[in-house]
């Protein structure tokens, strides 16, 4: 029985290291986060986010799901205001593909010139790296108390977009409330 625990922990670590989203968070150290039970979205801040309305809805729905899992409820008089911010950056990767090198058998001997032998050909790919910030603001003090950040590669494939957004939000909010050491 004791041997099973290390195997389960190792499996969890391996699977979580394959994740496509890296997350970070920061928070005000002097805050008691157990006081926050309700939330609402910061409409003015969310209106400024420059992404599609569909993606905004996907993100806000995912935040609703994750905060409700933590026992929080939406309210007209919230303890916390939730704001989001996004950034994206285009990544360009250039790789050299080598088909081989050196001498070869053929008709006669000699050094032939072949671009595949002496340098290959370049392979260029692009991807978009996106960052999602989720800010939690104390509604009474109007001060930022917690911020989570998720960084990962985005997709334009509509069938995968919702799952990716859910993964971003779930992994970011997994770090809320912070565990004080």
C-alpha cells in the first residue's frame, strides 16, 4: 500500500509537467482570503479587453465555474471584483532540416553538391503564445489583492478553443486562495 503512493505522486507529476499552460500568481501577504465569499465581474475593465466577445464569454464562464467550485457566489454587492487582461505574442521558429551529409555511393566517385547534404532546408513555423491575467480586487478598498497569470500556446481551432480556455482558467485559479507558508 505504501508503494502505491509514490507511484501515484510520480504519475501526477509526469502528467502535470506535460501541461501546455504555465501559471504564476502573486498576492497581498497581509490579506485573510477566507473573508472573501462573493464576487462580481469588473465590467469596465472587462469591456477594455481586446479579444472577441465569444472568447470573453468563454473566459468569464470558466471563471464562474472555477470560483463556484471554491464555494464562492456571484453577488450584486461582492467582496471581490474579478478583472481579466490578455496579451499575445507571435513566436517564429526556424529549424534546419538535414537530410544527410557526407559521401555517397553512386556512379563514380566525387564530391557532388547537394543542398540537402550541405545544409538541408529551413522549416519555418509560427505559433501564438497567449497570456491571461485574472485579477481579484477587494471591492470595498478597490485594491488588487491577488493576481494569477497563465501562459501557453493558443489555437484558432474552434473545437479546441473552449477546452484550452477552461484549462487556462482552471490552472490559474487552482492557485487561489493562496496557501501561506
